[in-house]
C-alpha cells in the first residue's frame, strides 16, 4: 500500500491513532536492533533470553508495519493482526520466565501452563473483540479471558515462578519481581483498551467513550514488549558486571 498525500496530511495533523502505530513500529524496530546487537556482548547463558527479547520486539515490528498500513487505509482497528501478534509474542514472554528460572529447576510443564493460560486469555479475548464486538455480551468474553490472565498473575506472583525465582539467586529474583509488576500493572492496560473498544465491555456498560482501543493497546505494547526486554537485558548486564568484579 502506498501513502497518498491525504494520508500523510491526516497522520501529521490530527490522527493520533496512526501516529501511535508509526511510532510503535519504529520503536519496535529500534528495540529489536538493540537486542540483536547486544546479544553478542552478553554472557553465553543469557544469550537465548536476549534473543527472545529481540524476537518479541521484531515480531511486533513486523505486525506494526502491517497494522499501521491497515489502519491508515481503512481507519479501522487491525484486530486480526493484533491478535496474531499477541498469540506469538505473549507465549514468548512466558518463555522468558521459563528461561530465567530454568537454572533454579523450572520444568517444561510450567512453561506449558503459562502458554496454555495465555492462549486461553487471547482466544477468548479475540472472540469478544472480533466476533461479538457490538453485542452486550462482549464483557462475558472479557471476563472469561481475565481468568486466564489472573492465573498467569498467580503463577508469577505466588505460584511456581515466584518459588523458583526465590531459589535462583538475588539477580534473577529481582528481575522476576520487576517482570511480575509488568504483568500485574502493564498487562492490565489491555483490559482497559478492551473496555474502551467493545460495546458493553464492562458488565454490559459502554464506558470510556472516545478513548481509542488502538492507542491504549499501542501504549501497552511499547511498555510491555520493550520494557520486558530491557529487564532481561539489565539482568544479563548485572550478571556480567558481577563476573568481572
Ligand atoms: C505484547 C502483548 C501483550 C503483553 C499482550 C497482552 C494482552 C493481554 C494481557 C490481554 C488481556 C485481555 C484481558 C485480560 C481481558 C479482555 C481481553 C484481553 C485479551 C484484552
């Protein structure tokens, strides 16, 4: 798709949604370049984690490239691309938790639990957003989706992930605590977008009128995907300094 002059004018003047797609795309690309290049500077044992950080932002960058075009051409939410992106990147964030707690004994079963919960959360969210968006029932799907979300929060704050992190040494424990805050607060941005973007998203009520679902999701993605990667990067970096000293 090529941009017309009209498109470009509408972006630069008042199209905040398009603006956040553009800047989101660029930020994801820059973050990917950063993680990929920094990978080689890290201790061997952290390289896979940094690689996964880069893959998360890279997959998002490619999807943002398409979402940006789609939104500009149609003025609509690129719901399909959005959920394909999440379906790939959220399980990869679960892989990050597995990788950094693996040395403390994380089992593959824990990874599957996290992935299954995230897929459940996203598929039910997609049904509410794409299949029944205008129905007063969308909140039911949002509610069901939240069960998956809270299970992930539980695993990370109190369940196996938290227990393993405590055994994994201070650097990993600190990183998992920070990531746990991302999941509790940063990920809670998404249900806000869902409530803003669906008819009756909150128990049948239409609230947050005038708030763009896409702007909320784009802010959430930038915080969570790049932020997550930077926490892993900081963990690898702190470990490196410890080895040198
Ligand atoms: C990089 C993308 C991320 C971290 C996406 C996370 C998405 C969520 C945590 C979505 C959660 C939802 C609910 C908890 C209820 C309403 C439906 C969703 C899918 C927006």
